[in-house]
C-alpha cells in the first residue's frame, strides 16, 4: 500500500494597517494566491515572487506592498 502526502506552507499577507489582505499557499511546485474574503483562489504561480506580485497587483491602487509572514 502506498500513500502520498502533499506538504503545504502558507504565508499570510498583511496590509499597512495590519489587516490580512490575502494568503499564498505553496504545495508541490506551485504558489496559490487567495485574496482575503474571496471564495476562490486568484491563481497559481511558479514562484513565490510572482505570487507576491500577483497578490499586490490585486490590492487597491496605491496600496503599499504587504508584509508576508510564514505560518
């Protein structure tokens, strides 16, 4: 009997006021971005830098880049 498990890591993105604006979850070789309050993921990306840029791009115009913390 063989079992496979997928290990994932999650980073929470915090806005300038300390509020959660989204998450990035790494599973296998992809980084999946979900904005806070969204029912579906924004998309999956091949690198963490691209995922961070995608999350920031979907924030309100002029918002400072969020702070990412691994959980």
